[in-house]
C-alpha cells in the first residue's frame, strides 16, 4: 500500500517532546515511527532526541525506547535485536535515531561493525549538520563555509573549511543491504524508504537531512521549505543503494539558486561571491559523478 499522510496510522509514537520550534530531527523521528508502528524499539544516543524525548518524568516515545551511549547506537541496536530474537520474538523493528555527530564521528565504528555483521536493524541518521544539542559545534557533516561555535566566521577563515563527509556512500561501500538518503522537505519519499527498509532483512541505513532553525539561523516555519530547497538547488540528493547499485530518486531538471538557499540562513550570511562559487562548482562536480554512475 502506498504510504501517505492519509493512509499512515493516526497513532502518535513521538509526542509532547521538548524540541525547539521547527525541529527537523523530531519530524523525522515522528514520521519514521508512524510508518514502523507500535512494535518498534527505538535506540537513541546522547543528543537532541534523547534530550528532548526523555525528560523526567515524561517519556515522549509511544513505543519502547532506550538511551544509548553517544558512540553505541548501532551496538545497542545489535543487542536489542539479538535479545528479542533469542526469546523467539520476531515481529519488531529495532530502529536507531542518531544525529550527524553521533553517526559520522562518534558512532561510525559501531555502525560499521553492525553493517559488517549484517545485523537486522534500521539506523536513521537525522542530519542537522552540527552538534546542535551541545552548542552548535562542527561535525564532519557540517558543510563547507558554515559558521559554528568551533568554526567561527572571521576575517581570515570564513566558517568551516572542510567539505561535508559523504556518509551515505561510505555506508554503501560496506555492501549494506539497503541505504538511502532523504529530506524532511520530501516526506512522501522518506516514508516510502522507511516502509521499504522495514521489509528488508539485514542492516538498513537512511540518512535524512533535517534542518535545525536554531543552529542554521532560520525561522522555525522554514524547516520544510529549506529541506526542500537544498534538494532543489542540488546541494543534497535523494538516492538509494541496493543490490550493489545506486539509484537517483530526484534529478532536478534545473537547479534553483544556491546563493538563495545559503543566504537565507545566518550561518552562511558571511559567505563571499567566491565562497558561493566554490560551493556551486563542488555541486556541479558531484552531479557530474552522479549522472555518470547512478541509475535514473
């Protein structure tokens, strides 16, 4: 059955949380759990979702959920899956929700090990492009030029000087059962990918771009619009990896303005025309690779 806002279960599995207004990460968690259903067991490391979802005496998850160590999302998912399977329980989904820092930096070793074992788990990275929960510090998924508290914009260095790590393709390089990218700006696409992942055995990984108004310096009501625009301008792409092949899900016929996307966020306000040209050229080079190597 096609998943849409009208066909998914109306029960809420992530509600009453304390996230900032317009939080893209909380939207990703909420939608994923609505697709996966009440027999989900969520593992959430130290980060935004554990901070806003586990406020004593409230638990904002409507399914079983547990906080893991910052580095241990994937390893705890392994234990959850193995423990339930040992008890003869099979009708469940072990799903992890970790941010960009907890995935691409601190948690990459445990994730790599889980993929190597092909554990039957679903790992979802909600990528807001910095360590937002601890004060907006740079992660390896912070894009070039972005201002954070550890990559300030000054006279000589204008924000982050390193490119964003391609976590999706790193995961795919493991030969994973299923991997995909998504965006909260294209929720039907995300829902279809979660639905697909829950019916695949082995390790599954979905990397969803989830804007953070607080860290990005944008209005709370612009989250979905920004998450759509980053896809439309070509700085983020929607793709799947399965059976050893990459497929592109959305190829814009004509890219929208990179400059418009960047300049509506205060973390990029300092960028010069030269900086924007560097970012645009990097986008074009990436899409040359995608068009050559990814199936349409």
